[in-house]
C-alpha cells in the first residue's frame, strides 16, 4: 500500500541551516517525530518514483539538491566538480532507486553523493591541476545582512576563509566526518553507516580532525574565539 | 611551592592526552575519562585553552556558509528515459546488484558439480573403450559379441573374408598365454592368421577346454562385463545432466559477469 504523508519540506532538510545541524548533533541516534515523518515521506516518494513517476523523483531532487550540493562542495572544494558529483549521484540514485533498502533515504543519498565526491578527490589527486580553485572565488560567500557593518562582515569573511582553508588541509576522511557531524547534523552512528566505518573510527576522525584544525589555524584561532 | 614557567608548562602539557581533552570539550568523554579530562582542564591552562578552542572550532565550522548550488538538478523526461533504459537494461542492472550476490557462489557450486558429473559420466566410457580390446584378445566370451562390441579379431575376420582363420570365439585355437605374452605385434597377428593345421576333432578338445573356463568365468566375468554395459544409460544420463548443469552455470556466471561489468554502479559501494 502506498503511504502518502504530506509534509512541507523544512529548511532543516536542506541541511544548510547551521542551527539545525548543531541541534541534531546528538551522540546517540534517537528518531525524532520529524525524522519518522521525513522517512515516511521519502519512502512514499521513492515508491512513486520507482513506479515511473518522474514528478515524484523531481520532488526528491527539490528536497535534497541544496543539501547535497552544500555537503559535496565542502568536501571537494570546487563548485563545478561538486555540481558534477551531485549530478552523478542523482543519476545513480535514479537508476538504482529500486535497490534502496532501509529507513533513511537521506543517508542513502548522502552515501552516494559522498562516494561521488570521493571519486572527484581521487581523480584530482591523480591529476592535480588546480587543486582548490574555490579559494579565489568569493561568489559563494553569503551576502552580508543590512545590519552588519562592512568591517564586521569583512572580518567574518576572513574568518570563514581561514577556516575553509584549514578544512581543506586536513584529510578528506576527517573533513567528511566533521562536515557531516558539525554542519549537516548527522550523529556518529549515521556517519558510521554512511561512510562504512566503525563508530570509534568516526569519533576518532572528528576529534583528530578538530585537533588538526586547531594546529593548522595557529594564531588565527583568535578570530574564532571572538 | 615553585610556580612552573611557561616552558615547563608546555613540557608538562605535551604529556597530556590532547584527544581526551578534545573529546571532553564536546561532551564525548564519560565516566573516569571525564573526571580525568576535567582534572586536566582544571590543572593545565593549555588544556583549558585547547578545550575552548575545540568548542570554538566546532561552532565555527557549523556556521560556515553553505554554497548555493550552481544549477537545477531536476531531470527532464528525456534524461529520465535515458537513465532508466529498457526493461532488459533494468533487469541486468538488477542482477548486477548486491541482491543477487548469492547467485554467483551458487552458480560456481553448480559449475563444480556439473564438471564432476561430466567427468564421472565420461571417464568409465573411456575406460571401457580402452580395456575392451585387451580383454577380447585373451578371453573367449560370448557376451562380448552379444553385447554388440565387435572384437578386433572379428573385425579382421570381416576384412580377410570367409576363408580366413576362425577366431577363438568361433571355436578357433586360442594362442597360449605364454605366446601371447612373448610375442608382440605382427607375431601375434601371424599366429591368428595361420590356417588351422590340426583336424577339427583336434580342435574340439581345445574348444571344450576353453568352454568351461568361459563358463566358469561366466558368473563373475559376465557380471563384470555387463556392469559397464548395463549402466551405460545411467552414465549417459549423468554425463548429459553434468554437461547441462555445467553449461547452465557457465551461462549464469557469464551473464552475471557481463551485467556487473556493464551495470555495476561504483557509487553504490
């Protein structure tokens, strides 16, 4: 029986809301009512998409494309490569929708997208031409609010830039784990499931990654303390 | 009590467990570890700074702005049709997935069983074919002729015509075992081709002599000879089924291999 749950897509689904990400970051997995509804909605959409309903799949794309792009661009550090990786991930998802088993479609999709991102990183490692072109691109910095002073917004941009550069320096495994935990709000167990490593490895990657970030930031840590 | 200078503080701090402090900073330490970390943070100013920095890093990373996507990833109907492929494509894609992973070992076992059956069904036929001429050379057994397997002697009889020497099975003289063992090749053939020099009545006792031996061996020897003949049907069946199973298993394995090569999606790893 097809289960239809009418849930308006929330901002938290896109994963770009840092506040939501921080709030979801719990050490143990507890399914919240919102998660249950989200899973039910996703399953219903997947069932329709498997049946050949393109609109249902495009609805899935609408729900997750911002989140996927934001996640992948943090991992690969290049918007064009990230867009290609997300496109590949969605192609793969569409081709293999009938293979989706499990509760969380978001986790499944995230896994595919991260695999696509990993492939981009591997390709780049083999052919390092322009490793991080995004560093020179300020276009993807958020527009400053009207209330923000120019000095303050400039400082904020500088801080974010410094932090982004430091993030780019740590290992990709640590970066993926930190982004998924701190930014996207996955818990340890979900990250372990998505990346296919043990819970202890996930925790270790996150903690060691933060220590590495602190070492890399050095004197720039002052910017973050403010 | 002497107050340690910065250098000695750093030296002392280097011995502290930074990972433990990092875990404590975000609330991941529990029990004895939490007590230990809390003690470190209280005693060591660098550990306290480290804990504060880890918290700040975690917060700052969470506040990093999300990059707006550069394109719309929704599918057009053409793209969707291309992605889905034909029904056969979808079926091949399905069997290349992990859900069919158990089929591969099953097909491999079937291939092994089929090969064993083929060998078992094939080998005795080879054995019977290779042992038959040797047996018919030295024994005079009617069941062999009855079984429809012409002996070499019979074959030579047909070649030499009605005037040729009778074969031992037809009441001819059987060469003594010693002669058969000592002579080889053409000598043996010559012995068979020699015309009978003795009278028919002289041949009779020889035939009578051979008769009891064949009669005596009839129970044991015939059984031994009839076994391959009577189980030929079973062997043929085993051979047939073995070849069938082998071919089917090979087909399944080849299909899975081809499907996996073409449709395996590395992003689903």
